[in-house]
C-alpha cells in the first residue's frame, strides 16, 4: 500500500505540473494572438464573435 500511495502522489504531481504548464502556454498563445490582431485581451471565446 505504501508503494501505491507514493506512486499516486507522483502521478498527481506530474499531472498538476502538466496542467499548470498547459494553462500557461494556452494563455501565452491567446495573448500573442490578441497582440497580433491589435485587440485588448478578451475572455469571450472566438466562436461567439469570429470577426
């Protein structure tokens, strides 16, 4: 049981790091896209207003 708990903890840590890095990359990508288009940062999804 001890090995299982250590394994689960390690998996959760890896998932947490991956999630954080993924969010950071997605935010940076959206920020760059908005800078290219010359708009202010808009949290509304692009599907709602494509123009």
